[in-house]
C-alpha cells in the first residue's frame, strides 16, 4: 500500500494506492464545512485513519445469505426419489395404517416392474 501526502492549493492531500483501491482525501473527515487539511502532520494522521478503515472493511466478513446454505445442500442431496426409496426400505409400518397401505402399493409396483439384473 502506497501513501502519499501532497501539498495542494487547498491544503494537503492524502493519496492512498494499492492494487484494489485509490483513495484521495483533501478534507477533514467527519467535520462539517469541508475544511482543508492544513498541516502535513494532520494529513498523515488522516492517512492512518483511512488505511485502518480500509483494512477493517476488507477484513470484515461479507453479508451472510441466509438461504445460500440451503441451495448448496439441495444441489448436493441425492434425488428425492432415492431418499424416499431408502426410507421405505427401512420402514415396517404396522398393518392397517396408511403408511402400511402406501408401502404395499410401492412393493406391488416394484413387483410389476422389476429392476433388470445387469
């Protein structure tokens, strides 16, 4: 990061350059009325403040997208049909229940259309 303090017709100018950003500051930060920087020492102090602020911004974490994790999971999960098939293979629902009837229908379809043996 390169820091330059230059004298201008309005006072001192602070210029900070690096690979990503160029910042030029020729006013006192946080002061109403846009007062010029009057001394080199003041310009260097402002330069330090700007560098610190720039580093804080760069080091801060980007905003979190609360749905990003869900989309990433969805993309990597097995297809829903495979998930359901695995669950039905594990389930032994009691006779007379809706789940038992559904499993019997699934088994009947599988029997009617068996998986080919490779």
